[in-house]
C-alpha cells in the first residue's frame, strides 16, 4: 500500500515539471582554448623551435653553476661548520674509528647478501639484533641493557627501547597427550 501512495505523489504534476525543465535556458558551454596546429617535421617553424631548445642560455647556466646542494644522513652527527672540500687524514681516520667489527655473523650461502665485516657505531645487523634480544630474553640478569649497549656500541636509551618494543619469535612444541598419535620421524 505504501508503494502505491509514494508512486501517486511522485507522478502528480509530472508533465508540468518536465515541460518546465525542458523550457529552462541551458547554460552556455565554456569556449574551447584555441590550439595552434603542430608544425610538421620539415617546416621552418619546427626547425626554429628545435634551435631555440638546443641553444644554451648563458644567464641560466651561470645561475645553475652557482647552486650547490649538500646532502647528509639525518642520523649522522652534523659536520663541522668549517669543513673543507677535501677531507684530511685525521677526518678519514675518525670516520674509520666510528665503525666497529661484527659480533655475530650468520653463515652465508650461495645467494646470501654481501658479507659485512664492520658496521657503523650505533647500528646493528639483523643477526646481532636477534642475538642481543634472545640473550636478554633468556638471561635478563646477565644481559642487561647497559651491557648490550656497551657490547654493540649503542645508545642506552635506544637499547632500552629495543628491548622493550621488540621480541624475537618463540617456538613452542606441545607434545601429544597420548603415545598412540603418529609422530613425524626425522629423516
């Protein structure tokens, strides 16, 4: 019953409403942008535009040469204000001193990543992170955050955050309740 009532109200004065909409003045379409036809390859206009594109602009080149961009790692400490363009032997020695040898090395296979021998201070490899997390999880009194920070040359605050927010996977094997259950034998 409700659908009939709605249909009746919808169809009331339908023809007059349609005529009113049709008789309304339609909005004008915006004028199209005048497009210049593309010159073909052999025309003189095409040759002129190619010459202007390939021509060097001396003022722009001089401005480009004056631009100097320096990029640094946001995690690295800022360089000294009076840094020379060529690093001295002391600076290269300090860069070498900021690296430390690896504590844990995973056995590499045929398709493994390039073998690392040293890492920057304050950073860990995945193997070292898993070793530190696992040793702290198994022996928290022996492997304290201070000891881990000292062993791997880390910041104490970062080490505490690492131990708090990251947990290595644990595998629990639940033995069957009865002995009649089939077991997978080692091959």
